[in-house]
């Protein structure tokens, strides 16, 4: 179950009318429509998406003097060496 918070928003009348129409056409509630649209919009915001970085974004962020064998280092950690 998701946590929900009630809030009050001041929205443009035309926007509210459009949301009502979309909700009626989809057979759902205005709350669900607004929630889904907000989620979609936030996915496109770079600041809210930081935790979803891919591994490719991390390649090259650390520089070492010697070659690094990550498999060997993980083995050492597992064996507590």
C-alpha cells in the first residue's frame, strides 16, 4: 500500500476541465489522472532521476595508478582478505 497525502492545488479552470474530460474518457478518477501525469513529468526531470543512473554513467569516474581487477577485489572482500 502506498502512502498518500491529501493536498490542495490551485489549478487553472481549463486545466481542471481537461483533467475531468480525460478521467471520464478513461473511466478513472481525476486523482489517478493527475498522479499519473505528475509521475510522467517527474521522470523527465534530471534532478529527480539521480538515483536511476546507469552503470555507463559511472564508467571512468575513478582513476587509479594501476590496472584494477574488480572480480579479484570482490573475491577478496568476500573472503575477508
